């Protein structure tokens, strides 16, 4: 492998290369809240390598995920892609062909780490190539209209104000959700510009469905604005179009000639229903930052059924603003950690062989003057293949702020991280609900849950002004002595976090929920065999 990467600096079009440099582009397509007739129900995901003008190649998504480990952390970064040419007899000139029989991808690594094949494995057992998003992230909005569509739904002033720093505007939202890590200072809006072609030239019908040519739209829209707009130092470009695209808004990355040079940047593509609401627009910007979709645990192909994460369901549980439509809610703690927005002293990891019982103050993000943990990670046994290691995360959610006030409830939310870094909200109902805004997705005071192997048990002990106190440890048993009082700010594992190790004991006087069989307290009768569901038993269970 060392010999393989030694040749990584060779030109991209060298006939015998099996390592290719370029910018990794990931693109997600998102349907509206209420899809119109013919709109697709699933969410497409694409991976591309842009090696320069005219050298843009589609990557097999499954291979790319496996080869990168944390593919999403590499979005919009220059990478080296290596191919196992020995495993395929395809001719060298088809090495990166979209239609040809291309060799399998064996590795994708950041170009600045080419000599190092392995990615770091964290304390929780995950493989991550973290790409923190810190500082000024200036975005440029370009409003472009199709040559055959005259409508201009919003004036430039509306798009400019979206970047403002007042509550309910994107500048304020991204500063709050990142806990001050980023801002949108210097962001600006420009247009409307008229595209050189009609809509039909940009949206083709493929297999009976419309499909937008995103690269052409980006190239033509930016070209119309290039003479008047300074793209220097911009972190991303939000494209606004005056008509429907292909039934979706898109987020990810794109490359084109900007300010006289070939430039790759974060990008979003928004039809009117997207830019009329800040929630879906922020969702697409999240993809621009490299964030993947989250999901719930019902096992269907609908990724928009987890209202606890902007990167799943941007619509439900969102606050409505008279000017900006639906406002974005918070990203889940795991998504925020991806971008470096969870401080090290606000995260705590419990190892898979933990034998102690801990009481932890779990604070909701965005609460001022707190010192508790914001991301609690329950590590599971490491797998031979580190990319398949599963972990669980816990976070507190409270209806405390403008962006969170319409959530389904105040609770501890659990996510299972699997499938190369996808977060799925855990639902304790059986079967799992189609939409995880249900009681089964919310762990509340007096309720308990365990990982499927019962390695970690979690009990919500009490509610605080900023979140919850949770007790985590091995399988609980009846206590022989009163629980010691919780001490604030004395935790040794993470400075500043409110955490205390307790004797191996925990209260059993709780409603037990496990991943295998559980239900809200109001459904006590459903937790016994059908033959025992007689009125006396049911009355006792639901009392």
C-alpha cells in the first residue's frame, strides 16, 4: 500500500494510474414535505470525484462508503481514490469510466494524509475522519430564473435578510446551533439572473422521472453572476430557482469556473418551496457542510421520519415564522459533533465493558450557563471490521428556545449510530412507529432503557432546569442503601461535566423499556401475553 500511494502525485490522465486525486462531492436530494403527484418518495444519494474541468466521475456509493470509513467527513475535500486494478480486467482508459466496468475502489483518504492508510479509531470504537467546521462560513445566494419562466417569487432583499443575525434568521440559527463555532458574516444575495436555456434543457426525464442536471445548473447560474459577484473566500453557494427542479431540493458540492479559476465549493439547489422556508434550506446547507441524513428505526426507506434531527425531518416539529416560513430545529448531538460543535468537556464516553454506575447531568444544547454533558456515548464491543462498530448516543432535548419550542416533548433522545455513520433514533415501541415523534422515542423521568445486549442500562432519574439527570451502568438491581446525592461539577472523566460514579446499585422502581419489548406506561396491558390480558391484570398494570 505504501508503494501504491507513492505514485499518488502522478497526473490524473496517466494511463497506468490506479490512484486518482480530486475533490469528493456528495449530493443528497430531498423531497418536499407534501410531495406533489409524481414526486419520488426515496432520497437519492450520489458520490462524485471531480478531478478538474471535464474530468468528473461518478463513484459507486457502496464501495465509496466502505473504502472511506467516514465518507461524509471527506465531503468537499481533496482526496486520493485508489483502485484495485488487479481485481478487474477493464482497460486502463476505463479506470474512472461511469459506464465502463471500472475497478473496485480500495481506499479513499484525504489528499493531505495519503501516506497514512488507516483512519483514526476513537475511544468509542468508531472510525472518523473529523472535519471541524469553525469560523466564518460565508455563503453566496444566487437567484436564477429559467429562460422560459418569468416569475420572481421573492425580491433580493428577502434572500439577503435570510442571512441576518436576528432570531429566526440563518445567521442567528447557525451561530446558536454551533454554539458560536461558526457565523455567516459577509454572506450576500444576488440576482435575479436569467439562465441561457429553458427549464427543459436542465431537467431531463430519466426512467420516467424528471432528473435535474445539477452541474449544468451550477455552471450556468454562477456564470451569469460571475462578472458582478466576488466568490473569493466563499464557503458555499445557495442557488435559488424560480420553478420546480425534479421534485427535490439538493445539497452537497459542485465545481465550476468562478472568478477565472476552476473552483469547488459547497452548494445547494433550491426550488421555491425550499427557499420559502428556512427549515429545508438549512437542511440543504447541512448537506453542504457534509452532514448525511439521519433516520428513525422503523426500517423503511423513508429517511424523513426522525423529527429530532434537522438532517432527517426538517418539517414536523418546526416553528412557523410569518416571514421565513418554517424555521430549522437543532441538529442532533451526533451531527453537531461531526462538525466539531460539541466541546470535549461536554462529551462523555462509557466504554463497552463499563462496570460502574454513573449519574450524569445531561444538558440540552443551547441552554446558557450550564456545565453538564451534552453528548453521552455508550460504546459497544469493537467489531473485527471497525467500520461496522455500533454505538448509542444520548442527548437531552427541551422545548426551551425559538428553534426547539415545537418539539414533541421534553425527553432524553437515543440514537443508534451504524451503517457507516448514520444516526437512527431509537423507538421502544414494538413495532417501531413510522414517525419517531411518539412516546416510544422519548425517555422520560422514571423510565428505563437498555442496549439490546443489556450491556448498558439507562434510567432517567430526574428533570433539571436545563435537561435531565440520567443513571447509567450495568444491569440494575435493587438498592441496599439510599442513592448518594448527585454532586455537580466533580466529574473526573470530563472536566466541567456534572458526573458522579456511584456504587453498583440502581432503583428498580421504574417503567422498563428495552429495544426488544416496551411500551409507554399507558399501554401496560400490551406488555403481557395475550391470554393474560384480563381486566384485573390490565387494571394493575395501567394503574
